[in-house]
């Protein structure tokens, strides 16, 4: 699991989380104080020296919250949570070792009585390794030059033999006593550099969506933000009127991802009972949202909605089946969650 050692490393991880926030709203980091309450350490036992805690976190009075969770609705700030919750995680994996090619070796060079200079060693092309480091192997040192003993008598030669050129031009020694010139082997070629696999990037939400926990609806093409109103308890009609004043309407839930976002916001605000925008007042048993679209959901509490004709408005209750839905009288007073299009 991820260990964060610096502000720069945390910014890098946040950028990765931001690219994937449509699917991963809450993500585990590798910190915990399960062994000693209040002493936060990473999974390798090192202390948490850098942190980005949400204001008021971690709780000093709640010993059940022992693991570090980050949430995009809090701008990826950290908070302590119950370790048994099922969340996504971000892992930290050591980098791959560098792959280098062996440097070529120059063969021994045999020269005439007059010392011949060995050509410069071949230069290898850059060797590319995954993921990005480039290493050039060092060129080896040419071996000592072997010379023909001075006692060797060269056969008479009326003319100079053809001049064989090294990488830098060699001048023919004085005629007529030039022996044949022996050359170094041809230059060796380094093996081809490995090819890195293509980089796969995750899709991002459209640029018009801000980074404050908003939800992008792929069906409508709009971005929505949600606002929990805890200033007053209201009946269903008063809750809807206030949401319209805020520039939106009572929250309607059109997908599992959207419901996960809204539930996370309700949990973060400590809201237990809250109005949603569904009702069946017009036709008993036909539940619709405030925009007239049908309520299609698997989130009703068992046995709900009931067949009682005076229970016509939709309530979410965290005390029953983790925000199960209930049909209740519209006159009851609860908190409000609004859905506002950006």
C-alpha cells in the first residue's frame, strides 16, 4: 500500500487519483494507528512524517478509526476511517531495474615495427530502459599494442603496399622496407535497445467538471454538485423549495455511481435522515423524480415502498440498511440534499 514521504510525492499520487475519480471516490493509503492509538505509521513500520489530514482529523476520541482514507469530495484530504470498510486502494511498486548492454571489447592489434595507433573504440548508441532512464555503457580500454620485434628482417619490397585506413588516416611508412599492414577487425555493433510498451492513460472527465466532488452524468453530459442542508429541518415540499432557491432541485438518483457519491457526502456530513426527490402523490404506487423520470432502484428497504396511500415521499435512512429508502408522509421534518447542475 502507498507510503507518502513528501509533498511532491503526494501531489503525484493525487494527480493519479484525480484521473480515476469517476470510478474510485474513496481510496485507502498505507497508514494506520491500529498498534498504538494516536501513533500513525506506514505499512513498513516507518512513522507518518508527512500528512494532509482533513481539518479536525484524525479523531482523538474514536479508537475504532485506525486506517487512512482519502476522499475526492474533500479535495483528496486524509481522514481516519474504520479499517474493515471495503474501499479501493492505491499501491506503491518498486521501479524496474535498469537493463544495460555489455560494452564491446576491442581485439588485440598487431602493428609493424613502427607503432600503429589502435582506432578509437566503437561508440554504442543510447540504450533505453523501462520506464524512462537512458544509460550509455562505458567504452572499454583498448589492449596494449603488440609490436613486431625489431630483430625481424622485412623482405625487400620495391614499392609500398596499399595503405589500409583506420578510423583516422594512417600514413604509409618510408619505402622500400614496409612490411604488410595488419588491421583491427571491423567495428562491433551493439544490440538493439529494448522497446518500452505503450503507455496506457486512463480517461478523464470533461474539463468543465470542477474538482470538488462533483459527479459527471454520462447519460446527460452534465456535471452536478450536491449540497446537504443542515440549517433547518423541513417537510418534503419545503425541502424542494429551498433546493430550487439554491439553483437546483431535490436530489434524484439515476445510477449506482451517483448514489455512491451522494451516500459518501451524507456520511461525511453525519446526516442520518434526509429527503430525496422521489414521490408517488400523482399516481399511487408510481414513483417518479421531480423531473418526471421514473424511480428505478434497488435501494428500497425490504418491504418498501408500502401500500399505504399516505406515504408518498422518499426518505433515505442511514440507520436502516446503510441508507435504505423508505416511503413516509411528506409532512415529516428531515434534512435536505440538493442536486445542482453546473
